[in-house]
């Protein structure tokens, strides 16, 4: 009661503004992985409804309360999953800070699929923890925490600690991504479990020519990844390493994003805990893997985005394919910077 009273007193000292956000995010993701030993063929489809209400003061501080509700296509349930959204936001350049239950797309959208596979955004849309970032021009560095499992008789205690950053110098840039995932035991387990620690690092150097080329994207990078994986009962650290290269090109809404991995097989203890322990793409359990995404941005505006992706996966001496369609709608009552004119794909080409 005292905390609430003090908060109300502090807020009353400043001019407050009512703020809101509304998001509708729909996805259809069909994977043709039949015959693969590391992936499962499946179709994931649904729509997220994510309303938020809040208060803002001093143009830097905000508190939001809402939720993310998922309805899977074809289900008899109105909503299969519900994730509460409750967070504090500080947005005072060059810093931004969030703490609470925070929409994932706002803060962790740059991580490669080696760290977080496509479906994480569909079924883990909220992180529980904090995020701090320093940004200057196009350079940034951040640290974050995501507490993914509160220990109980049915659930393992688990959390991520992560960090990433990028520095640009003319056409050259260097970037780094990293996390450590702690996967502990259930409360009073019937069968004793080992505690796992799973870390992953990736450092890359690249060239970005998009700014002066007329392309939306035109860049290539190459880097080295190191995973750190152990079962504490065994005690030994496993450190699979590998080469990762990315190439991105996009012109007038049509693009290609290619990822190549060559190295040692990752996700050592996948057969013990599968996706509970590893959130990255399971294709990185292989020593050689290439993925080519060919995509079309049918509509790309500050509010609405409609994107189709056809992916070719070169793995296990086969070529697998995947088709995905995403339609997102995000609206709020906050003032925005001047944006480019709304673009449909046919405006670019016809």
C-alpha cells in the first residue's frame, strides 16, 4: 500500500499521458522436413492479439500493462496461450531500459537463428526480466536477462543471460552475440536430474554497402561461433566451434538471405532435453548446413507488414523446403518520426 501511495504521489508531480499499443501478429509456417533426423515436419499457424495500456511521463518514462493472446488456426480453444505483458520503459537517448514482462520483438529481434529458431517468436513472444541498451548512431551494445522457468514440481528452473553489440566504421562493421542458458532441476524431482549450462558466442566481421547502393540491404559477414555445453554431473565442458557466414540482399521489397554453417555439431545434449535446453535451430546439430531465404515484402509500412518467405535448407545431403507468410499490424498513439511513403510491392515494380 505504501509503495502504491508513493508511486501515485511521484506520478502526480509530473504531467502524465495516457498511452496505448495494439498489435495483431499472424503467422503461417509450413516445414517440409520429412526424412530429416534433426528436424520435424510440421505446420505452425495462428494469430497473436497483443493490446497494451499505459501511462507516460517526462517523455522518457512509461508503464505498460496488457497481454499476448495466441489463437492457433483450427483449434477449438479461443486462446491456447496467454502471456501477461507488464513492464517499465525508459527511453532517454542514448539509453533505453525495460524491466518486467516485455514483448520479445521489441528487444531481441537481431539474434541469428543459431541462437533462437523461427518458432520462438511465435510461441515465446514475451521475455521476463530486463533489457538495457546503449545506442549511438548505428552502433549499439546491450545486456539482458530472460527468466524462462520458475522452479516447481513440473517445471525446471531456467534463465538466459545475454549480451550483443555492433560497431560500424564506414562500410565495415563488427558484431557480437552471446548468451548463457542455465537449466536447473525441478523442485523435489522424482528422478534426479543433472544441471545443465549452455552458452553460445558468435563474433563476425562484415561489409554493408546498402547506404550508397540504392538497395534496402546489401551486406555480407563472416564469423566464428563457440558453444559451451556441460552436464554438471559429468563436469566436462564441450566446446563445438564453427564458421558462420551471412549474405543479405534486398531491392524494392524482394530479397535473399543466405546463411552458411561449417563446423562441429552443436546441441550436444539435445536427446536428453531437446527444445527445453536448446532454443536455436536444430539444423545446427549438423556439421554442414546452408539456408537460403527468398522473400517478398508485399507491404512494408510503419504500421502494417506482409511478408512471404520461401526457404531452401541444404542439409543431410538433401534439399528441404519451408514456406512462411507473416502479416503484422502494430499501432500506437505515440508520435513518430517522418517515415518514407507507404510502399506496396507493386508500387516498386509496376
